[in-house]
C-alpha cells in the first residue's frame, strides 16, 4: 500500500514542476513580447519615414543653405521662419526620440535599416554646428543629445560596413558651399 506521505511528496513535486514550467513559459513570453514591441516601434518610425509628408520635410531641411550659426539664425531661426523651424524640429526631434529609445534598449537599430542610419548621419553632420550653437544660446547643453548619440552609432556602423560611402559623406560635408 502507498503511504500518505509518499502521495503528498509526489503531489508537491508535480506542483513544483508546474510552477517551474509556468515561470519558464512566462519568461519566454515576456522576451518575445519585448522583441515584438521593439520591432513594432521601429516599424512605426519606418512607416513615418516613408510618408510623403516626412520626405518633403526631410528634403526641405536637407537643402537649407547656411555658412555658419549666425547665417542660419538670420535665415531659419523660429523668430524669422516659423515654418522652417517646425520642419527642422520634426527631423531633429524624431532622431532625438529614436536615439533615446535605442539607448534605452526599446528599439534595435538593425530594425531601422541602413538608409535610416545614413539619414541620421547626414542630418547630424549638417546640423551639428547649429545644434551646438543653440546649446550655448537658447537650449540646455544636452539638448538633442540622443540625436547626437544615434548619429555617432550609425556613423560607426556605416564606417565599418561601407567605408567608401563614408568617405563620400566626409567629402560632401567638408566641401565649401555644399550641404551647409
């Protein structure tokens, strides 16, 4: 005959095994949920990047011509050109937001794609002196620091993956009268 203590021990082992299986399932489920959330966030940004509205802003902002911070302020500062300001902020702030989310681990940079990486680098290189000017003038010293963070990461990744492209970009952003 089976002793009551043996039945009770078997019951405890089955219950403990059930708890372990449930905990393992929960951990795996949470990992998958987190992975899906990161992918969905990246997809949301990519959908926004691929709209006509964003592309028109991007082209207008990328085509701004200025020689230095003072020239930029005369032409594009919010006090003289609010429409330009709104378009520029849409670009700067989206990259700042993406940079923060990459830094926090909410987005995997691989999900954004190489064309987005190039765009981040182009935008940062074009506007770095302007952002630095605003940092010392109207904004805190860490304004758009996540934009800077994502651009630096993207630049390193692009330099590792495609050094020839980065040489072209280096030339483009150092040639007088081009892109600035």
